[in-house]
């Protein structure tokens, strides 16, 4: 493209650092705004999308997309899952496929516009060319169960 200059590596790194700082700030602010019950839900949503295991909310006995790229379960999430779902065996291991490229919170969460009446809205990014319509139907059932 004429007239379009590619940003150099240092600019990209600086932008990424700024973006990550902004996200961490929003998450920290959101965490202070949530009740303990809502905080547990906030912490568990990524786990429930990463895993599809019996005894966890959203379990679908089908070929359902699961696995979030770069997801690492924290000790806090592991303890919360164990406390709330003691029958579940949450073993965080390598996935044969990582269907979800990203999971992000959107909307007013983590901003001054967030209130006790606000909900938590998520955006799930995935490569739709790598899943079947049957898997999408199973994923919709999973989302509904969660």
C-alpha cells in the first residue's frame, strides 16, 4: 500500500506493553468491584471454556470446542474450582487442540461505568474454519449451561 509505513519493532513492543498494562488495570479495578460470588464466576469462566470435564458447569458430552491459547490456571482458580465442584477432577494439561484464540472481557467491566447491576460480557475468538457446525451447536449448548 502506498503511503503506509510499517511500525518498527520498538513501537509494537511499546504498544503491546501499554495495552497489557491497561488490561491489567481494568481487571484489577473490576476485581475490586465484584462480590465474592461474582468474583468466583469471573475467575472460573476461562477455566470452564478451557476444560470440558464432567462435574464442571457447562460440561457437554460431545465434541465441543475447548482450550484457550496461553491459558494458565492460577492457584486461586484451582482452589475455587475444588471448593465449588469437589466431584470434578480439574487436571490442567496440554490440549490436543486449542480452539479459542482469545477470551476477553468487554463492555463496562473494569471501567467507572460498571455497577452492581452490570453484567460481564465476554468475546470469544476462534477460527471458525476449524470447527464443524455440529461443534458450534455443542458449543452453544455449553455456553447456555455455563
